């Protein structure tokens, strides 16, 4: 039974409290002191993780307020050593400390398994010691300072010194207090400032660990936390394959070898470095807490975050994601709930596939470019599938006379895509018609009959009108027939009467407008990087999206003369192709030879001789022949 119990100082380790007790109680025999503290003379003075604490608490003076939990959590290294153990294991360690656990504690707590050297001497911060002597009249052993690999006092940013007191001394029952005789400031340790900075960070993290009771987690929790952050930082691919070489290189850069050697964690060394890979295995059993803190620091994971916030790498952010279909009324609204993520081994890109119910599907890519971690990510989007809503819109615009170029702009696609889907739609329609005819659904038949009759009536009643005007008179019927019964409609509709259709047009204005449009188209044709096509009325028509009735050249004198001035004859085209071929070959670094150029121009027999002559002439001019 103790007749008094010294009030523990802030962060004082229980060993130190008991050392102060043993000095003051006036007893000189170690065994008698043991008996007064634990009720049994065989107990031992253990610094890091003491045991027999239930006995100790039952021997405290009557009015002493401390429980065993108070002592364990606030005055032993228990919260530090068990922080990364599963709950059951931590609980077992605690039970051993309450009872006669003895040396079993170090095995259970994974200290032995983590293969780190425990401190030989009790440690102290000279500045803390000096201040406390002034403040309390005595110094004491700090809990934080006794943690292996805590190299500095985070308050004074001072290197911790070894005292002359052995942690595992000659007499295992002796409690030795910190005093001016054993806390001698005589060591000459030198570290680079950047190493000390890192020591401070790790000491601060260890302090956080000591002073907080974070929920214990299974080993695999931490393995996953690290892996998710590895993925986010590009140290692992989306499937979890870690690029160890890069991790190790950057880890060493981050801490420096001086630091890593000081804490026996030089990962360049096979044996010392084993822990780094082990820590990311979900069955990693005994990784020393400081090493967890080192990895978390390196990865920018805060101590609290490490225990509390489940990390989940989402390369495309949190859903829902926006639909990029300009044809949909939910354009740019977050309506896509899932993303399918695929990893491409070849280029280390991560692709996300976003499928919208409107049928639109796009792929976004996160690339990972070496050496530009974090910053080097580039995202781009590619449309995988346009879908029914988009196609219907493209068709609708087309039917209402919008040019292919404009459809492409409005629906954010290139011209060839628009063209492809529009013609596809046409084929689909005729296929549908065949199907419908063979099914001969009664409803369809009734509708067809109705629209045919209505159309015939419109045509009959308007003998002078052209297609466009007839269409205006029976818009819905016309659209229905064009969509479902085109062949019949063609037979039963008067031939195109452009003049009538445009009877009210202001041709002068129109000429200027169309001229602008045609000029732009020709400019684009000439600027195109692709193999030149012959500039003809037909090409202008296709490329511009203008329809025949837009290009009634007889009524468009300006446009007509412009077109006549640019239309090419076959040799004009070949000359352009020769120039194009030369540019291409130069670009690709290939030889400018007559045969190379001839192949690329793709000339037929009729003009071959002329073309070869021309190539020779041009090469001669270039000094290549
Ligand atoms: Zn200090
Ligand atoms: Zn959509």
C-alpha cells in the first residue's frame, strides 16, 4: 500500500512517477518498494509497457483519483504501440498490462515482430529538463521522449539525449528518477537542418498518436489507405499495382538518407527496407508505428485522416457525372450515376466510361506522364456512342434543312460523323419500312392510308406549287410520308420546282450570303491537311452542306463566277497533290523521290506522264534533282 502517490506531470511516464515515489517514500529496499506499489515483491520496473497495473491501482492511497485506464492511456506508451493493432489485439495487450503480462506484452504488441531496436537508455530533452527543474524543482522522464525513433523534442526542436540510465538495467526492480547526475548534456550529435525538420514532423505525429485514442482498425484498413493514395498520386495503377521503384526513389528524396539511417529505415537496404512493401499487404502484422507515420507523412495523409477518413481514389471525382450530349435536354446536367473504370497497361492511362440513359456514351482519360506526378495529368474526352437521342436530333435538323456543317457544330461532332449517321438513319428507315410492311400492322396501315390521301389532296388542290410549298401546306403529313413511305411520296409529288419555291427570295442578298459560305468552304478545302480532292461543284456542295436549290447558279451571278474561277481541271488537282505529297514526305522525314511522290498523288494512266514531268520540274526547282 502506498501512503502517497506523486501527481504525474504532463506527459510523464508512469515509470518516472514511480521513480519519484521510490525516492520520497524513504524505503531503500527495491523489493519492499515493489511490494508497496504492486503488493508483490516479484514485480518489475518496466518503462514502456508496464504490467500489474490492477494491483498498482488497488494499492493507491484511498483518495487518489487515478484508474488503471488513466494510467495506461496517459502515462504509458500503450496508446502509441497499439495504435495500429486491431481492436482485439490492443485489448489483449491492455489486459496483459492490467495483469501479470510481463514480457508477453512486447510480443503481443508487435514490438518484437517489427524488428526495431528499442532504446537502450532513458532519453531527455536538455531544454525541457532545464525548464522543468525551474518550474517544478525537479525534472522527469517524458513519455514522448522514450519512443524509439522519436529523435527530437517537438517543443524545442532539440535533439533528444541519452541519459546514463539504462532502460533495461542491471537491477530490473530499480526505478531511477531523472536528475542532474544522469541527465548530462554531453553528446555531440549533428544532423542537417532538413533532417531535423523531418524529425520534428515525425515527433509531432507521434505526439498526436499518444494523445488521441483513435479507433483501432484491422491491418488491411491501413494497407488500403496507403494503396488508395498511391493510386491517386500515380504510384499505383487503378488495379493496385504499385510502381515500387518510383515510390522508393521519391521516399528517399522526401526524407533523405541521413534521416532514414537514423531511424533504421533506409529502404535502399533490403533488410531495413522490407517494411515499406509489407505495410501495403493487407496481412502486414507488425509494422512499427513510426513507420506508418513516415509513410502517411510522405503520402500527405494526416494522422487523424489515416484512422478516420476512408480513402477512396476516384480518378473521375464523385458522381453523378454530367451528360455531354448537346442533343439531350439534360445536356451538362449530372445525370450519369456510374462510371466504368478501365486501366490500359500499355500507356498507363486510366479510362472512365460514362453511359447516359439517353444513349450517349463518352470516355474520359486520365493520363499519367512520367516525372510530372500530380501536375502531369491531362484529361480528354472521346465520344464512344452518340445514341438514339443524338441521332434523332441530327436527323431532325437535317430534315429541316440545316446544313451538315451546322449540325456538326450544334451537336459537337465532326462533319463526317454527322454525315455517317444521317445516311445510316436513311438506311434504317427503309429497313424499318420493310419490316413494317411485312408485319403490316393495322395501325400503320390506317395511318399510311390517311396521310397518302391527305397528301394527294394537297397536291391536287395546288397544281402550281412546288415541293417546298406543298411541304409547308402539309408539314406533318409530308414528314410522316418521307419517313415511312418515301417511295410512294416521291412518285406522288410533282418534280422539284425551284423557281416557284424561291419565288419570293431576294436573290441579290442571297447571292452574297451564299458566296460567303462557298468561299469559306473552298478555303477549308484548300487548307485541309488531307489528300487533296478536286474542287468541283459537287465537292463544294457536299462540303458546304448547301442543297441543290440553294445553288441555283443562274440566279447567283457572284457565286457562279467565283465557283467557275476555282473549279479545277485534273492537272490542277495533280499539281496540288504533288505539293501536298512533298509537304507530307518532308514532315515524315522521307526522301523526295519521283516514285514516292507519284505513289502519293495516286495518278491514273491518263495523266501519269504529265504528272511525272511536273514532279521532275518541281523537284528541279527545289534543287532536289
Ligand atoms: Zn524539450
Ligand atoms: Zn444523356
